């Protein structure tokens, strides 16, 4: 009896074969989709794999923050948990470092200060253990803008990039700006960035228990390796000199 006659004689056998083929094709499609997503992530952002950053191995937090899709899920979870400020601050710091002029960096630095560090009015105040040191360092770097914004009537001296004379911003100022201080360097928030990552750890530990995190590990298997978290993040000290 030819195979076609078998299908006619035994309809259940035909139905089972069709169902098997459909399941097999669906399974292969799912594998191919995950493979394409994994390849796309690696091509678009090859540095998100487990590697070294600033002399230490990347933590799981590092990997999540450097992956567009994973960071989006992490931020969504943090927003639902009413603690998005650390991730948002990290995003703003990355934007700050990407800016190409002192003028743009100075404006962004002032925004970061007012948004996350100003103890009196920051809408997304970061809960930093050593916030006074961070604030002093950043206020010193952007003090001209801050003094103008906070005390517009306070007499100030214009900042000239070619002047060799130190600049006292007002008679009550605790710091003096040299011409070099007027240049906002890209590394201004590097130590704050490290501290922000440390502050994320509590949110990350809770995020690990979610279904979203499990789905992320399917495309970023490195997250299933040894869970490098705080052990690879050194305590942050802030120098304000």
C-alpha cells in the first residue's frame, strides 16, 4: 500500500504527522529568532560580553546597562519599584560623556546636579553615603553656572579661558577657579557613575527574581555565569582637590 493510501486509510496518522511538522517548524523558528537576536546584540554592541572594564571584570550590572534591551527592562522594573533614579542618572552621565564641547558638558553637568544631587530641590535625589564630597567636587567644576542660577544678583567675575588669574566667584565663595577649572572634563562624573552602580545593587537583586530577567538570560547567557556583583566594584572615594 502506497503512503498516500495509508493517510487515507488512517486519518489520525495524517493528523498526527501534520501536528508534528507544525511543532517542529515552530520550534526551529523560535531557535532561529533567538539566535538572530543574540547575533544582533553581539554585532551592535560587542563590548557587552564578559570582559574587563577599568581593570576589573564586568559585573552583571555592567552587562545589563550596556545592553539596550536589557537596560530598558531593568529601568521599567525600577520605575515600577519607584527607584529609577540610579539608572536615569547613569543614562545622563553617559550622555554627558558623549558631548563634544565644554559648553554642552557644562550645561549637562548643571542639569545632573539639579536633577540628582541638589539636597534641597533635586526631584530624583540620589541617596549617596558620601554625597557631600560628590556635591563639593561637582559644584566646584560648575560653580559659575550654579552661582548665577542660585544667586543671579551676586557680583561675579567673568570667566576668561585665556586669563591666568584665579577667579573668585563671590566674596563668600569657598573655592577659587583657575583657568583649567573652567574646562569641564569628560571624567567629571566617573566616580559618581561607579557609586550609582553600587546603589543599583539592591534593585538588581530584586530584578533577578523576575520573569523579565529570565528572558534576558536567554539572549545574554553570560548573566548565568558566576554572578559578579559587588565584589568587583571597589568602594568609591572622592577627591575634591
